[in-house]
């Protein structure tokens, strides 16, 4: 910008006036001289403006078509101020001038003129694209809004929510690619609504600009180009910045981008978007209905896009964004104390889960799979839907599935992802979106930045490899250009050489169109700018990350250089096209050239068909091998996975070869039609058209087959992966079974220790039943045991001086209950069993009485036995009373030199129903477990059920279940947690002196000396 000011000052006016009056005085009539009125002061100003700083992007919340774009800047207080801009880059400077009564007024008039020359209206195109150009010396924040309206203009918003975006007030007329004529606003349909998205982009000074001097796609008039997409996330960022009421710089945008992404998506998912954390406006503008390939659909962008799609499917987009902003300001969205914000977070989570599940079906399955996923999501959102409503949605879902599948295929054709890459991204995104937002401390600390640095370093490495690939492609293209140039000029001397030259040019044009080096290099340029933004954020956190920024800067410079080379290539290729066209005219060879080109492109299409058929054979063979693979054990599952992976690669290669075939067909068809246009009577031209159309039918069939084979191969991969994961859990299951088989309380020897002690107690009590109320002595049935008892005081003490064993029991009548506090030290074989009791039996009995009354729980007692009778009892009435229920809670310790046991043994017996339960819970060695048994003695034969559950993460919910009777045997299964659900890993059968388990890998293992169920116990 240059400014010139011309001032007409008072001194200059005086001099001019004096010079003008030199020969003047009074007239001859003596009249007095009257001086003329001095001229008014005049100030002029002139300025030039060059608009070569491009700010471009897309407005997507679904695409916003014909949306009104407004452009302003933000002052130091965050207020919006108008800014000059244009719709095209300046080829030459614009000049503005003004003349006013003061210099300030003249300068202001020039500035106003520059601003007044702004375009009357800026509208987005069908994909939501806009571009504006700022002055070359502009620096600071630019604030851009994009708005659609429900009424009054031709702006529209496209629905990219799979479950729809509401309903029309009135059903519009059915139109292709617009709507199907019903009132539902479905996926892919355009509709009218009030929506405003915004974005703030900071334009650095030239010397600080990391983007170099290259413009978008090498436009010579564009000095710098910056991406500024307007999405729902950029709207959140811009509103946070504006509401802060402060000046905006690059650091502020970066910090707000981090806050928004972490709050809305959660820290883990935010890290998938590492390149956008420095400025979220650099990406994420993807419309799922029409993916153009500008951005790669990796797991991060896909996660972001699916959340954006999900919020569009919720009612009141604008209100929801307001709530999200409020939640972010408060430091928490998910789990917010504000009920409305918390409800929105819950709804958005469910919507994101639905979207991720649907997209996974789109990326990995067929239309039937998509319809099933749509139906499942509809059922979640509408649990009370009537059959008629379900049927209506099912009818809609057929069309939605077809459009979604077509959109996915288009995304792949446009280079946004490969089939395999998109499937993997969909899988990762589905996992990432299982939980969005952050529920704990959402503060971003050093740990987050360390992870971000690692992600950014990896992204830089990938981008560097892409740059090398682009450089190689550009070099090859330049060599091809030189070769074709050699065929022109003085080399063209007749019709034949003119035809050869023209065909070579056209074939190079076709190759350049397929390679799309301009798009590839520009995409890398934009990605590199994103990496510079996030690297700058990292360096602001720590200078240790400077190397990442240096590498990102080098990427910007490298991709910018390739953009310039591609621009030069395209310019020279256009010159070749003009030269070739002129050569054909000069030698009257236009028809001959058209015929030759049509023939050659047809041959190229045939070659592409052959390549597709070869790829088809490879894919079919690989798929057959994968389908025949077994997954019945760990080794076979691993082999099956390798074959499924190979089938996926082959199916992807098949699909890519079909895409190349379709491109070749399109070029052949265009050439044949151009030939026919020049020679309407040519049978050859018509034959070539017919051949191309026939190949198109073949290609469509092969594309469908490739899609089916990929879906099948991917399903086989999931099956193999699932089997491998199950067999990994099976290793833990088998280890747990082995541990159980050696546990003291579950082995036959351990059980016998308890049973032997019970036999002693039973014999002595039976002996004492025929004696008086008080007594002491030595048992005749168990001569190693002495006894002392009092039926009046309800005391029983048994001792074995030889082994050191003892049993103590103190009891009390409590209404209809006889409450017993007891303890014991018992020895059976090598095992010592202790029933824990308090330091004094009186205290123990008090605890048991309180427990029976319900004033304390089982954690506050030791060992208690409670008999419940059919009425109140005491010493005089107990003999005539009937026991209706028996319960015992025992703190047990078993010491056997092996695993031992410490825990709780609870037993209940209901005489009225003849039902009994046993619960054993505690630690045996390092194993924390619980046994729950139930015996039904109401029939002719006892029916028993038993569950053994092992606790702890390593056990994965291990549960061994058995049921049956002695006559029929005991059978069941062993289960563990897998993929969030209990799954059977084998069938179990009680055998003599043990247990036999047949596992899912076909291996049967016997565990001996295990007595899990015994009626005597």
C-alpha cells in the first residue's frame, strides 16, 4: 500500500495571492481596492490497495449453500470492525483518492472508499466454500460469519445426520439429489433453517508468516493463503474469544481450540486431532453426504465429523451450541452441574454413539448392514415407537442406506481414504466415541502436551514422507512434460506428427487430471500450516519442542515449492494444449487426431479392465482362503487373521483397480464422443462409444463385487480378531481353574478337615443329649475330647489335649431365636481350621445377639449360629418347639501350608421349604473368590446349584457354575468377561474325585481332588 498526500497550505495561498496582485492598486476613480476572498484550504489523500492475502474455507454443519458470508476484524476489546476485502486476488493495485477540508477527513475518505468497494454480497457455493482476499499488509484477527436463513433468501443447509434433521412444515416437491417428497428431512437433503457459524483466523505479519510466499494452488496473484473453515467447533472457539472481550492473537486461538476439543471430545479423542489443536479452523469441514477428498478421513477427522453430524441431528442446533459454550466456560460439559448442559452432553453422547455405529456399518458392510444399524439407532432414540413408526422408518432407511453407501464410495474415489483405511478409521473412531467429553479434571497439563508432541512428531514424519512422494511425482510429471514438448515445435511437420503431438498432449492432460498434483500439494500445504500452528502451541508450552516447529516450517516451505512447480507445469501444459490445437488446424488433422485419441484411450481402458480382472482373481482367491480358515484354537485363529488381512488388502487392491478402470472408461468415452462430434457418420466412433458404455456396465458390476468382497473379508478379520481375543482370555480362564483346583476349601482333603470337626461336634452333642443339665467329663464316643457344659447357662466347651483342638459355644434365648456365639480350633490331617470369635465369649455373644436383632451387620461379628423356632422359646419350651430356619455366619481361617483360606462361611437352612444355601467368600492364597451354593431338598432327591466366582481384574469375572443331582450328575460351564459381557469358555462336568472342563479350543482338562458339591457338606 502506498499513500500520497497533497496539501494546499495557508502560506502557499498567501504567496499566490501576493503574486496575483502585483500590478494592482486603486482604480483611477479613487475607489478603494476590495481584496478577493482567499481560497478555502484543501487537503488531498491518495492510497493504493492490493488484495492478495487469501482466507478460504468451507462452512459445514452439513454444507451451507448460498449462505451469506460477512467479514470483519476484531479490535483490542474484541469488538467487530469492518475490514476491506475482495472476492478475487488483485492483479494490480487499486488506487483511491479524496480531497477534503482536513487531512484527517481526506485520509478517512480514502479509507472509506476502500471499504466501500467491498463486494455487496458474498455467498458460499454448493459445498459451503468461500474465499475472500484481504489487503497485503493486513495483520490481526479476521472474524468471519456464515449464515443461512429459514426465510427470505436461497440459502440452504444440507442434512448430514444419518437419522435425519427433523421435519419440513410442508413436504416439498420431490427432486433428485434434494429430497424424496416426504416431510422427513433425511440424510443428504437440503433444507431451510436459521444457522450462523463463525470462525476467527489470525493473520500474522509477513515476516512472521510460516506459510511462505506461495499462494493457493500457485495463483500468481496470491501472496499468502490461509485456511479458515467454519464449523460448529470453530463457532464455539470464536464465541469464547469474542465473549472474553479482549484482543485476539494466534496463542488465544490455540488455547481456545484446545479447550473446546478437550471439553467436547475428551482429551484422548482430542489427541487424535493433534494437527488441529493449534487452530481448529484448519480442518474438520467434512460433509458426510459429499466427501470431496480435501481432507483425509483418518480416525481423528472422522471422530470430529461424526460428532458434528450428531449435533445436527439434535433439536435446536443454535441453542445447543450456546449450552456447550456455557459448559466450556464453566470448565465442564459432560457431568455439568447445570441440568440442561448435562442433559445435552448425555444426548450428544448417545447421538455420537449411534452415528459411530452407523458409520462403522457403512465403512465395513453392505446396505443391509447399514439398514440394520439405522434401525438399531432408531430403536435407541425411540424406545416407545409403534410398529407403524418403526415400519415407516424402515422404509426410509432403505434410501438412507443407499445414499450413505454411495457417499462412502465417493469418498474413497475422491481419495479421502482407501476402503481398508476407512474401515480401520471407523473402528478406531467408534472406540473413541464410546465416551466423549471429560468428566474429571479437564485442565490440560504437561502430560497432555507430551502426548501431543508425540502425536505431532508422528504426523510430521508422515507428512515428510508425503512430501517426498509428491516431489517424486512432480519430477516425473516435469520429465513427461519435457518429453511431450519435444514432440512439438519444429518437430511437427505434417499431419502425422501433428496427430502424434496432440495425442501425447491429451494423454498427459489425462494423466495430470488423475494425479491431481495441485490438489495433493495444496492439501499438504494446508496440513503443514496446521502442524506449524500446533507446533507453535507446543513451543509456547516448552522450548524443548522447537525441533518439531522447525520441521513443520520446513514442510510448509517444501509443499509451497511444489505448489509453485505444479503451477508452472499446468501453465506450460496449457500452452502445449493450445499449440497442439493449432497444429491440428494447420495440418487439417483434427478428425484424425480425435480418432487416434479415441482408439488409444479405448486400448488404455481395455488394459485397465485386464488389470481389474487380475486383481479380481487375486481378491477372490485370497477371500476363499480366508473363508476356509478355522478359528477353533489360538494357532488357527492367528492364521485365519493373517489370511483375512491378506483378503482385505486384495479386496482393496481390487477396488482401486476398478476405480482406475472407471477413470479410463470415462476418458475413453469422452474421447470417443469428441470423435463422433467431429465425424458424425463415423461407425468407428460409435463402436468406440458402445465399447466404452459396455465396459462401464462391467466396471459397475466389478465395483459392487469388490465392495462385497471387502465387506466379507473385513467381517472375517473381525471374526478372527474376536477369536484371538477370546483365546487370550481363555489362557486366564484355564489358569484360574487350575488355581481353584488347589484351593483348600474346594479340595477333598480340605473339605474333610471341616467334616471331621463336624463329626466330633455331632458325636459329643448326641452323647450329651441323654445327660443332665450340667456336666463335665470325657466323651465315650470321642475319647480324646473332654467336655464341660451347662444347659442352664447355655455353655459348651470341648477340648482335645492331644491335638490342641477346642470348640466353645455360648448361647442365649432371644424371643423365637436361640443365638449362639461360637469359636473353634480344629485339626484335620495337615489342615488347621479356626472359627474366629471375640476375646471373650460374653462379648462374642453380645455381638451375635445384636446381629440377630439387625443392629449390626456381618462385618462386625465373628462366628454366630442362629436357630429360629416356630414361636418364642426358653429352656422350658425349647424341647417342644420346631426349628424353622437355621443360619450361621462364620469367620473362618484354614491353615494347611498351601493356599489356605481366610474369609466368611455362611449357611442357611429353611426347614419349611427344605432349602439351604452356603456362601463362602474370602482369600485363598492370592485368589479372592466367592462360592454360592444352594440345595433344594424338597423332592425325592437333593438338587444342588453352585457358583464359584473369582474376583480381581486378572480373573476377568471368572465364574464356574454347576447344577444337578447325584443320580443325574452335575454339569455346567465356566464363564468370564469378554467384550463387556459374560461368555462361556467351556462346559464343566463333575466326575469322580474331581471336575472335567471342556474348553472352547477343544481341549478337555481334568482337575482331581476337587469336591465342589457334596451333600454331606
